[in-house]
């Protein structure tokens, strides 16, 4: 697969979701770079593409009451914290009740 084909690969979202599920099952956190590697995301702005997807996943998880797998992704540069803006996305996601539930479901990091 060429670099351009890899950049246009839409299967990475499914691979990222599988990697997040595996991390949750192993009760571990993953960095953005580790998740991008596991998902096979290549090319420029790969972390940006991953982050955009994670924000959409967080919105979906909160609105449906699903496990917050997206909260398992941390920034290596920030000492194990999520990237700036992650926690600000939780309060803005879904209804007030969904936000309160989401905060209680965040993994301790």
C-alpha cells in the first residue's frame, strides 16, 4: 500500500476502536502515538486525524452511555494526561445527565 493509499484508508477507525477495546480489557492507557500506530494511521497530521475521530467517539460514547474508551488515550508529552481540550469536550457532550454520568465513568489516570 502506498503512502497516499494509507492516508485514504478508512479502516483505521475500526482498528483504533479495536485497540481501545484491547487497552480497556488490559486496564491500560495508550498514548496518541501508540493508538495511531496500532490503527495504522500514517502520513501528515495523523495525530490530528486521530484526535478528530476520538472527539467524535467521545461524543458518541457520552450520548449513548457507552464505556468511555476514548478516555484511555493520553498524551506522552503531558505526563499521562489527555490532550488539552479533552476534558472540555466532556462537559459539552450530550445532556447534563449524560455529562455527569460521563465524569463518573472516566478512568482514573
